[in-house]
C-alpha cells in the first residue's frame, strides 16, 4: 500500500499558488475584454484581444474548477 501523495493531493496542497494563478487569469481576461471593446473592429489587435479573452476564460474555468474541487474536499 502506497503512502505517497496522489496528483490531486499535491495540487490541493498548493491551492494558494492556484488561487494566484486564477487571479492573474481573471485580470488577463478583463484586460483583454477591455482591449477588445477599445480597438477598431476588423484589425489584428481586435482579433487577438478576442482570442486572448477566450483563452484566459478557458484557463480560468479549468483553474476555477480545480480550486472548487479542492475546497470542497
């Protein structure tokens, strides 16, 4: 019988780092959305800010689910 930590135990032992990562992802998402509305439609900056917002949202969702799962156990 193994007494080592599982991957989930290791992740949950570092929730403070994941909370900081989640905060940065939220900040990046908000800044990307602001840049999306501030730039001219049809420009490369407009498209890149949209892609950044979608990417930050996806990463934030995954990190948020991991944090929620850790706090509920």
